[in-house]
C-alpha cells in the first residue's frame, strides 16, 4: 500500500448525501453570487432558445416575400446581449469559485495547525499538503460551475424540449429516444471517473510525500549518493499519478463526446423522419429547420449536464479526501468540559513567577493496544531551580515534556502545573507560560530575527540583544551580511548545529517563560559555548522553573535535583552526590554514558 492512501483506507468515503451536504456548506456563504451567475446563465440560455423561433419566422417571411431587416436586427441584438450577460455571469462564477477554494484552504490550514501530535505523526506531511493544495483546487469547478451548469442545463433542456414539442411531437419522440440511449451509457461511465480521479489525487499526494522526504534530508541524500534512487521514487509516484490521470481522462473523453454523439445520431434520425414529413406535407420546411436548430441547441444543455455530473464526480473525490482531514482529531481550544452532574473545573488565578510541576501516578501509552511507555510516574518539581532528567535511551524522559505541553494527554493519573491539572488549563494559556527547546532544535525558513521572535512577536530590540548575549549569538549576528535580517535557509541549512541550538534557546528565553523545558539543549555546542550557555541557564533557573533532559555530566551535576528514569518508571530522585552512592544505574550512567565535565 502506498503511504498517501493509508489515510484513505482508514476512513470511509462519504455518501452522496454527505458529499452534497459538504458541498452545500462550501457554497452557502456565496449563494447570492451563485444565484446571480445562474440568472445570467439563464438569461443567456433564453436568448439562445429564441433564436430558432426567430429563424423560423425569418424563413416564413422569405417564403412570403416580406422584409426581414427587423428580424435580422433583433437576432443581432439578441446574440450580443446574450453574450455580454453570459460573460458577466462567467466572471461572477469564476470569482466565487476562487473564493470557495480560498475558504476551504483557510479552514484546512487552520485545522492542520491544530492537529494533535499523534495525528501529525501518523500521516505524512506531504499528503496533508496535497489535500490543501491540489484537492481544494477541484472544488473550484464543482462548487459553482457544476451547480450552475446543472441548473441551466436542466432548465434549458426542458425549455428546448417544450419548444420542440410545440413544433412537432413525432420528431421530439425520435430525439428523446436517441438521447436516452446515449445518456444511459454515459451514466455507467460516471462512477469510473470518480474512482480514477480519487486514485489520481492520492497519487499526487504520493509525489508530495516522496519529495518532502527527500528534500527534508537533502544533505543526507547527496552524502549517501542516493540522488538516482530518490529520483526513481519520485518518477514512480509520478507514473502512478499519470496512469490514473490518463484513466480518468479516458472516461471523461467518453462522457464529453457523448453529447455530440447523441445530437449527431438524433440529427440523422430527425433528418430522415422530418424529411419524410416535409415531403408528405405534414410539416412545413421552416418547422424542420427550426427543429434542427433546437436539436443542435441541445448540445449545450446536454453538455452542461454531463459536465456537471463529471465535475461532481471529481469534486466528490476531492471532498472525500478533504473530509478525512476535517475528521482528524484536533487539540481543544477551550477548557475541558465538565461531565453531566459535575461542577465545571476551575483554575486558580495565575500567580506571576515560576511554576511548580507535579506528576501523580501518571501512566501513558500512545494508542490503545500499544504498551505503556510510562507506568505510575510520580515526582515533584518545586518553583525555581533546575531539575535534570537522566536515564537510558527510551526511558521516557522527552515524553515527560510532551505530557507537560499537552502534546499528548496522560492515559491515567494527573500532570499538574502550578497546582492545576494541565487539562484544566486553557491550552494557549498553558503553553504561553512554557519555553521549550526541542531535541532537534528546529529553525524555520526565514530571517534570523523572524526565528528569534517566533514565540514572542512582541519582543523589543533590547530583549533580543539580551537573549543574543546570553546564548553567545551576538558574535554570529556581527558577522552575518545583513545582521538579524539575514535569511537562515530552509530549516536553518546555512547554520551549524550549535548555532541552531543557541537560536532555539534564545527563542525560548525571549518568551520569558515561567517554566523552561530543555531537551538536550547543549548537545551540539563546543566546550566554550556550552559553558556560557550553561551559566545562562543557571542564571535563568534563579527566577524560572527549569527542567532539563541532558547527557552531559556538567549539566547534570549543576542541577538542584535529578530524576532518574528507566523503562518508564522513576527510579530515584536526589542530587548528584546522593545518587552516585544510592542508585547503581545513575552511577553507571555517570561513569560511562554521561560525558565528562567540560574543561
């Protein structure tokens, strides 16, 4: 199974009713613009309906020797007016279609930014991006043109049928018989178009996934000599998209040519039957001419109906993929709701200054059915000071930070910040008091200044200078060609690993947090910079609660308390001197795994 289709197979495709309901939700805010476009289209169609009758009158006048100047002028005005009205209506619909796409992209982008971390880890980012870009593009046609084409096509078709019945019922019966046969064949094709379009969109998502994978580790790809292999992956995904796209185009071509086929066959049938009726004197030749004109006029409404159904099939595939994103779990935007019969949880008013952190018998697993990564973890972190978390790889140290940030919710037990369960904090408020330096210290594309103030957009120049000095970045700024306004490249590609770590730390300090979480924040620093940054962290710890995951012995020995974790449990808590004597695992880590103090 390809990666992009993994999400599709986990979700059920919406029914026709759900698809129409979803489509209506997109169109409803723009219903008046769609109505205006529909009126313009109907006005243009009305002009076309009158032309065969005007032509019949012109032929009858020619046969009787009367003047035709007035009818020619009327026909000219009718054509010009109808064209102008249709052009205006087309502009209104195009503008509205773009507005629908914009609204869908805004909604999806907002939802993606609120996704739970577990959902983000489950689905490749490239697939999510393709749903915001290429899938929403398919809404352009189905949201406006399909609706208007279906309405105008149906009204025009019925009106033309009425006019043809007025001219000659026998010829109408011949026409409808041919159209019914061809139309029935077309309806059998439509589900194939929907399936091929959805698979084509999934394949486009595959291309995004493969490209995001390769470009996200571009140096590794080149260093590994894997350019050709990664190019082959992209080509394979593009080949799948091409194959499904061609299949969709094939069936669309069949459906698209059906209207002309129906009219051509009906023309031959009407010409034969109508010619016989003219020869027998049952109808005048002007009636046959007008009927044939209506027959060719049917091409447009029948084409619109087929286009509407085709666009609906394509749009249904897009809506299905978009709906899957809309059903993904997102983070709460308000306080946790109380259960029926319970009082709404309240949180004490915020107190300025550092916060305490407490874990009470916390157990956690990523999903039901998976083993627990934490079992009954309990510890207390008082206000201020630095607490270090140590333990073997996989002990669950970084997950402690994820539970505090509510990237995940504890399966059992409670995580308290400032004496309040984190689930009772409004999520934006909880994270506003936390500064977090992640293990890989991500840097975003943009300028150095944009990265520094990313978590604190209101930071002043003085604040920035102070953070730069604390993290030893002031010398970096001095040698950059444009100072703080120098671009840092995609994911900070123009910076060293140590520079990225210090930028991430400065970004967290600019937030002026009450709780600072540092996950291997100095692992890529040289001895001189590591000592300077360690001193800065020690200074911050006097007025902020600092939690550190570290392997460097120099960082651990300077901590006020150390929490030793192993296999998702807390083994012991104490100072370095206490734990070296009392905890065998810590003693082994200090002797073998932890680095020697920086000199």
